[in-house]
C-alpha cells in the first residue's frame, strides 16, 4: 500500500465573514464571504452546514448484504441503498451506525470496521460521510422508524448488490463511494 501524500499547491480562499441565512431541521444555509489574496478578489458562496452522516455495509454470516428501500424526496423516486443516516449530537459515527442499522433494519452486528470517511460534497457542504462494515449481521429486533420513514428491508447476495451498482441501478453517490472504499480494502 502506498503512503503517498498529495501536496496541494493552489492558494486557499480566506473566509472574511460568515452568516446563517436559513436554518432547517437538517442543515443550515450559510453565506460565506471569501477572498483570494493574490488576486484581490472577493466572492460570496452558499454553503450547507450539515452534521456528519454514516453508511453501513451490513453483511450477514452468509455474505448477503442488508439494504433499505425508501422513497427519496429530492429525486422523487424510491431507492435501494445502504442503511444510514445522520450522526446525532454527542454520538460518534460508530454509535450512529449501530443505532441506524438497528432502527432502520432491525439487524445488529458482532463486528464493526471503519472504512473511513468521504467529504459528502466539498463544493457546497461542510460534512463528511463515515462508512462502516458491519460483519455477522443478524435480525435481532423490529424496525423503529421515525414518523417520516417508510423503509422496506432487502437482503441480497453481495454479488447481486455489486452488479446493481455496476449497472447504475443503484446510483446514490454516497453508496457508490462506500462500495469503492469496501472494494479497495477487501477485494
């Protein structure tokens, strides 16, 4: 494994002012005034300030993957994706992963391995998405969904899931990023 580090050479922008424009139940919209000194140039950017998120690659002892089907309001279509969600205040990403897997699917796992994190969308978001591999998942509870969640649980052979990602039938970018992390580490 390579230990190469990228040496960035681009001049960073400097934040000169930041204010909250709007607050939702999920994120804040910030207006960030920024400056690039060498060009004496200033601009204002819209930023989504959100808590970190998690995704769980949940594998059963039979090497099947636990997935969730849910309707997504942004794209207005149902999706098949990894169990996941928002890190609650005071929770570590691992604690959030365990909670979300249990709440959304009723499954729990014996072994948890961090696959790292990705920047959710560095162009306009402040948060990261942490991915965990949960091994030995078994059904231990019923789902405990919140008032707006409608989730159907699917358990598929891992190879079938990977085929769905490969063909683009599963196209959620953070799910695809989690799959890339998994494949780079375990395949």
